[in-house]
């Protein structure tokens, strides 16, 4: 006799939403962080890009873990989108010298 609880459609959609947030949102965050870190890393630009790229794997991993630790799929999405927007905005400001 199985004690398995049937999974509701809402639960399945919430999990699917988290998977999408982890995959695409985590990638967007890692990409934006790579750009920002490459801009602020001291030293030659090729070395800065290399270190920023290596760190992006850790950033992506933390983003994926955080998405599944968040209390809800909505909170996971809001967190990923806000952090990515802030990091991307900082990178854009540094790249363009703060000029609009």
C-alpha cells in the first residue's frame, strides 16, 4: 500500500516555474554578474574576463539553489529578476561611464 500523495496541478506548475527560473533566471544573473565582474576586476582585461567567467559558475549554482529554497515560486522569480536587474544596471553604468 502506497502513502503517496497525488500531486496537484498547481504544485506541478510551481515546480515547473522554479525550474524555468533556475535555468533561465540563473543564466541571466550569471551572465550579468560576469559582465560586471569583468569590468571591476583589477588587472588585465583578459585575466579579468577569465576570473569573472569562472566565478559565474558559482553564481549560477547559488542562484539555482536559492530558487528552490525560496518560500514560493513568485518570490523566487522576483528575487532573480530584481538581483539581475540591479547587477545589469551597475554593469551598464560602469560600461557607459554613468552617462545616459
